[in-house]
C-alpha cells in the first residue's frame, strides 16, 4: 500500500506510465490533473508530453493516509486483522 508515501516510480512504473501515455495519445484532453504525490506527477507528466498541457496538481486527489499500513503488502495485512 503506497498511501501517502512520496515515492518515485520504479522502472516498472515508468514503463506502465509510458504505456498509459501511448494508450491515450489519440484521445483529446483539455487538462491533466494529478495528486501531489511524486509517482502521480511522473505518470501525469508522461501523459502530458507533446500535448502542450501543464500537469495541474490537485490536493483533492491525494491518496488516503493508511497510517502504519503505508508501505506494507496487502498480504501482510491479514496478520493484523
């Protein structure tokens, strides 16, 4: 669970962001919004390339704070039930 941890995309995440950007390349966009988290900013930036649109940061899109569960795998949460 990433929660509000402010981590960058890893290589797989960057590949997925590039695939997303390619997948939506033909769609018209009027704006690109992202949460303040670095990984969402990087993903939005990949989509914005070549569109002439800035990435607009929206605090309302921020992830849920999951407290002590941040950074833990979902499978590990079973032990805390």
